[in-house]
């Protein structure tokens, strides 16, 4: 009798951007799955011992559809080789896509490669105000096309009717699993999905008003080879995996190795939330500002910042200290008027990436980075390929751990995109780490 090899991981996810990947990974951990996030498709073998889910972070949201398909299929190939039981295509809860895709074309390509006939589309994230009713996506109390998303620079969303939006991205039939059916429970939802499939319905937009709708959907789709959606569905699926016996219960899926080394905050985000966090931090700890105009003249400000940090992170002192380019809108506009927005941004990103690389090599072991692009620059300078996801600091932002060259112990890394986090985020993040270490010692 032929025996199927035991799947190595329960869930393999393909996320269309980096912070979206982290958001999903964070929710999976909170629902009890030990999760690894990898940046791009790994080129080397990875140890997946004690890992229940892997999220592959791509940059495939707004690129040409052919590129998004190629990268997503490469990710799927890799996840299949790791024995993923279910595949999850993750996109934004506002269904961010261009006119030509990329949600429809990528979902079609993944279905073809998996040899599967149907998938669901579940973008909703009710706790963040993203709900779907009669196939229409709402952000808070506004329809998607009236929520500000109609002005997005890369993927403006001008239609809230997701059945119609998706029908413009695929030649296959798009159906709807509506709220009235969900209210009857998972068996009714499953029966409706089968009926749709019989009639050729390949993609099914799912209504979702609240968490209980997500639970019904998760129960109805747990056996599907491919599901698609936002991180809300990611929060609901693990309970179904446990019911199936696929997932062994763990005490704390976000448990990381003890953190060690000096603490540094690097901030290149100029969002309102980050500016408040910088100010709050400076009221309690020391920091140094970087000026893009001075960076355009020479590398002297980088040296100055390194020396500032070294003086405060040596001996028994282990921080945190802050190096930041974050500045109020007038200062950003002045720098951009003089240097151009792209060059000002590049100068700051390169400086912060160099500072991260140098100070991690010198003993920084707890690093917090603010800014999406800034995080990308730092992660690539450090050569980070994979992140083990730990406990959440604030919604959507967990501590992570990674192994970097030149450092024996793991590096604790928190990557915060602009508008995330409460005003005390920069200080509380380190308290969360300390609490984790204390709890571990107590438990030991
Ligand atoms: P967010 O997540 O808040 O959007 P990002 O890091 O993605 O933050 O983007 C902020 C951009 O602004 C980066 O490219 C960064 O280099 C740039 N930047 C940071 N500080 C300044 C400044 N003082 N003047 C001009 N540009 C800046």
C-alpha cells in the first residue's frame, strides 16, 4: 500500500507584499501556529522543525501581472516541496489590485498548478473595519470606492463590488457566498460552494460581517487546496486545523530565543504616528537626528551617528538609543525641494541601512526599525532571509528573530510600517521583550 508522506507544514502562504506578510504571520502566531516569514523564495534549504506555517513575502501587488504570476508560482513550487497542506494567497484587506490584476491572474495560475477547481476570496478583517456585504467591500462605514482608496497612487480602488472587480481580472466565473447562507452555518456554506462549483464558479467572493462569519468560512474551506484573502481568514483557520488534528497544541507559538545585545531604534518614517513615537521616546531616552541635506554633502553624519550610538551602547549601557530622519512635513518638503523626493529618500535609507549593518556587527541585538521602505532597506543590508515571528507588540507588529552573518546569537528585529503602533511604541517594544525573557526564566 502506498503511503502519502506526512506534510511538513500545515499552511504555506504567498503574500503580495512584505508588511502584509507580517500581518498574516502575526495573526497565525496569535492563533497558535509557529510561523516563519521568508523574504522572497528561499534559495537554500531551510530547517522547518517546529514550524507550522511559512509565509513567503513577495512584492507582487502592483507589478505587471506576468511578473506576479511568475513569482507566485515559484513560491508555490517551493511551498509544495515543503509539503504544505493548504496554500493561502494573501492580499490586502482592501483588495488592492490594478485594473489587470494581480489578484485574479495569480489566483487562476495557482489553481491551475494545484489542479484545483475552486477557491474563495475573503479579504475582510472585521476588527479593522473591513467587512463585505453582498459582495461589496466596506472600510468602516464607507464603501471601498468612497474610503480614500479611490485615490491610492498605485492601485486606486474605484469599485466596491468585488464580484465585478474580480470578473474584470479573470476569464472564469465569479460567484458569491452571501451572508444569508453563512448565517445557516458551515454545512450550508459548503453546500453552496459545491453548487457554485458544479455551475462553473471558480472564484467565490465571501461576505463577512464579523468574526463568526470568518469561523463559518474557515470551517467550510479548510479542505480546499487554495484559499485567498486577508489576514482575518488567517486568524480563523488555525482552529479548524486543530479540529482536524493537523496542528499540535503549543503553549506559546510566539516563543523566541532569549533576546540579547544592545537596543537601537532607527526611524525613517515621517508618518504622523511615527513622529509622535519619536517625540515620546526623546522625552525618555537619547536620540540623534539625521538631516538629508547634510547626508547629500558627505558621509560625516553617518560617522557622527555611529559614534553617538557607540558612546551610549558600550559597557554596561545597552540603550535603547534612537537615530532618526523622521521629520515634520515642512522639513521633509524642504529636503525634497532641494534634493528631489527620490534622492532624499535614498540618502536616508542608505544611511540608516549602513548604521544598522555597522552597529549589529558591533553588538546591537535588539533592533526596531520604523518605516516600510526603511525596513526594506535595513533588512536587505543585513541580508535577512527569514524571520521567526514572535509576540505582538501592537496590532500588526510582532517581534521577530533572525540569524545574521557576524552575530552568533539571533537578532531580535521589529519592523514597523508608518502608521502602526501606539505613541509609546518605541519604549514599550523593549519592555515586551524584557517581559518575555522574564516569563521564560520563571517558567524555566
Ligand atoms: P512609512 O512606512 O511611514 O511610509 P517609509 O520608510 O516607507 O515610511 O517611507 C519614508 C520615506 O521617507 C523613506 O524613503 C525615507 O528615506 C524618507 N525620509 C525619511 N526622512 C526624511 C526626511 N527628513 N526628508 C525626506 N525624506 C525622508
